[in-house]
C-alpha cells in the first residue's frame, strides 16, 4: 500500500512537472505552417494571363496546404511594382508572388533603377506554367497571314498601334524583339495588363499584340481576333490551326514566356518545401491540368518544378535577356 501511495505521489508530481513545462515547450515549437491564409501577389490586373494562372492554382494549392490562397492584384510598371512589393514582404510564407519572363528575366535590362533583384531578392518556389506567344491582330486588320502582316507593318509602321502590358512585360518584350527584327518603330500603347489590351483589340481600337496564348485563345477561337502565328518551335494543341512563325515565314522570331512562384528572400526552407509540394500537387490535379492545357499552357515536368531549378533558371534568364535587349536597335524600338 505504502509503495503504491509513493508511486501515485510521484506520478502526480511528474505530471505536474509535465504540465508546468508544457506551456513553454508549446510556445517554443514553431507554429505549424500555414496557420493563416496566404496572399499571392499578382503583379498585373485581374483577368490577364498572370492572374488566370494564379487563380487556377490557388484553389488546389490552398487545398493541399489547408489554407486559403488569396489573390491580390498589384499592377503597374510592367509588373515591376507588384514584384517589388513581393520582394519587400515579410519572409514568413504568408506572401508569395507570381513572377515571369518579364518581371524576373527582362526587367533588369529595361529598368536601370529596378528596385529588386530577380536573382537575389527571392526564394524561388517553383515553375508554374509556360505560355507560348501568339501574334494577334484585330479582326479586320488588312492582313490574313503572317507574311501579309509583316508586309503591312513594314509599309505602314508609322500608322499602326501595338498594345502591350507595360515596359518589361512579356507582351512588351516579345513585340520589342519582333519590331527589332523587322526594323520598324510602330506606336506602342501601354496598358496595365493584357486583359484590357485584349478588350481593345477585340473592339478594334488597337491593331495587334504579342500575346500569351491563354489571354486571347477564346477570342481567336470565337473569330473575334486573328492569330497569325505562334512564336514557338511547335504548334499548340490548343490552337492547332495557327502555324508556327517558322512555318509562316518568320523563322527567327521565336520567343516564349514562363510563369513561376516566388517568396521573399529569407523565407524558411521548410516553408518553401511546403509551398513547392502544394504547387506540384496543383499542377498534377487532373482538373487544373486540363484547364491549363485547354488554355494552351505548358505544364512543367517534375524535374523542372524544383526551387533549385528555378533559381538557376532565373539567373540564366537575366543573363540571356540583358545583352539581347541592350543590343543595338532593340531598346528604343
Ligand atoms: N502578364 C501580363 C498580364 O497578366 C501580360 C504581359 O506580361 O504581357 O497582363
């Protein structure tokens, strides 16, 4: 009896010790991430390609993480304003950013005072989607093939208007390359994003644009705008009747875009790993995948989805675009 009594007293005391120790142990343990909604900064307006990609991924990623992903559109200056906001956000995993070939590849060459460094100010999460570039024109533009379009541009460069999403955006960079190749300087009309640019293309207020495939695809299919060529090596299964630039007679004009997720520099590795895993699950989600494919997006394979791969890729992209854009006759077109 005595022995039992001692055992009870000891176990009560040890439980009391546990109980007293517990609160501080709990306080020291990191809160399981994510414990609150995550904001995804889209550096372009709603309804455009960057926004559509993020909104498609937000739901399955949020499901995988057990938290909502709330999209915040922070548009302006070709996506560089929102990207700066992303770079300067708290590195706690609760703010992420969609960056792309423009904001994280071409922008350093076009903005001498860019307030973020695509390679140094972010922790890459992973590649999200590739987007081919399609040369599109208003429905009644007087050209019905890429050859006629090029001929028209060369003959009437001072009279035509091209729409883009701001200096440094994908559409801006793609048409900049096109104009440099053709040796022309048409009027360039800046929008905050290609969603609004597309509206004006459909209503005929601007003449053409170098658009990411998912933006204009529905309007091309509906016959509301013309698509002359896709600037990639292969045709897209989503727009099979649109020839490649090579097939259509402009073989040197090949350019394509990419879209990826980033977190601010200093975001913990474990957090990046969770976000990367959620992104990968989202890309493998049958419905999300089908939706992206229907819009003409390319889905990165497993090996291309890692943060390390994206880190190397961003550095390569900045190194690739800087001389291309600074070459004589490119910037200024
Ligand atoms: N990504 C931009 C948008 O979502 C378009 C562009 O970069 O050209 O509007």
